[in-house]
């Protein structure tokens, strides 16, 4: 700090006496890591293990129509760590079209998905000046995607140059760059393996984690019922329009004989979502004289399928003993109303996905 009188430094009273051979004070740089935080117990424990040795850790979660981030937000709040949210929709749709390592039991490209997430986190690592990327993976916990061979493939494809750290199983794996550089103390990492959850539960108690979700897949791409709708979309409209992918999360889905997709709301939340997801070229139907569902036909339909959509809309309405109901059809700037006889639900279900 300069004094007001020229460039002379102000005098300090009672200066601290010098000590011969005294070493200058040095501050040890704390390592910084990005940790994938799904919100499951393993991802929470990975953060705890790293922070225990004084490392700065921030979380990153990837969002898409196929997995939610609610548990990640709750975990970040519980652990008091910053959370980076990354839209992963286009990444996962690209992998669904061309999965280099194929699918699991359904349409789940688990190995490729994991590698792409870590690759994206690696880009954030470089941009943000972090030292490593960490995950909560446990060797052998999932026989297909977390065996030694699969973990090696993930690391190779993610291409982080040795900066991918798996703190829960690190002692069973090769040392990483941050361990070799002394940024991370390898001796304080763990060597967990296998499918048993007992060590994780004991660690959770040690770290005071009393709330965490039960083990579960959490990804819709592993659910065969959902994948039927996804496969149908991929085979017909394709996966280029993300709006149509988000639409899979709502309503009952039908593929009509003329090829049109028909989505019927199941409740008020579905009805509101279908209206919000509608494009101008879509056909929107709803009953006028009785309570009923909102029906969306993306891209519209030919006369035959449009008529069937109106009959299906009437079928899922509260028509009671009425022989027909009024259905309003909106498309582009045109609106018209038709009387529609409720279709037998058994017939409609033949077209349900």
C-alpha cells in the first residue's frame, strides 16, 4: 500500500523481528473437482470422500426427458455443493440413433451415455480450471456397465487424459493423474467393489447422510413400456424433434391405422402439458358438452385418422349414456366442431403403444 507522500511505503511500528533461516509462508493449492451427481447414494458418498481430504468439489447433473434431476438438486442441497445443470437431450438422442457399444436390455446405451456425460464434464473441467472429474461408480456393482472392462471403455471414450477419478473404488484401479500429482491423496480413497450396499450404508451413517433414495435405475430407457413408444417414434417421425420426445412423457399414445400419432391426456396435468407442447400444425381436440381429455395429433392427420381421433376423444370423455358428444377440433387457425360417437375402448386399445 502506497502512502500519501510519494512512493514510500508507510512505516510499520513494532515490526516483527526476522528469524534466521525462516522459510517463507506458502499456501497449498486446494484441488478442485467436478463430481457427477445423480443424487443416488454412491454419487453423494463420492463427494463426501473427496471433501474429507480438503478438496473443493462441485456437482454436475445432466438432464433429458429420460431421467429427472430432482434427487440431484436435493443431494446438492444436502451436501451444500454448487450444482451445474447440463442439458443432455441432444447427446442422448444422438446415441439412441447410433450407440457405438449397443443397447442394454431395452434402449439404454449405458456405456456410451456414461462416457458422453464424462466427456461433457471433462469439457467443463478444462473451461473451469478444475483438476479432475469424479463419479460415484463402484467396480462390479452393475455387472454390465460397471465391470472392469466397461469402466475402461468409458474412460477411453471419455478421453480425459487420466483425470477421471472413481473415489469409491480407486484403490482397485490404476492411479489417476491427480493422485500421481499429489492433488488427491490416494491413501484416503476407497476400494469398494461388488453389489453389496452394506459398506455404502455404513459410510452414509459416518457422514451423517440420513436421507437418500433407495437404489433404482431411474432411467426411462430401461423401461420396456416406455421404450415401445420411443421405438415407434424413432421408426415414424424420428428423433429430430425434441418436442415429440418430451411428448412421450404425457398421456396415452396411439398409432392410428393411417399412420397418425394420437396422444390422449389422462388427467388435468396431461391436458395442460399437451396444450403447451402443441405446434400450430398439430391437431388439438377436446370435448365441448362433457368433461373429457385433451387429444393431440402431432402434424395433423388425414380425414380417416382425424375422425378416429375424434371418436377416441369421445371414448375417454365422461359421456355417460350419451350416444354422441361434441368434439372441437383446432388446427392452424381453423376451428370446427363435430358430433362423435364414443369408440369402444377395446378397439382403441388395439392401437395403443
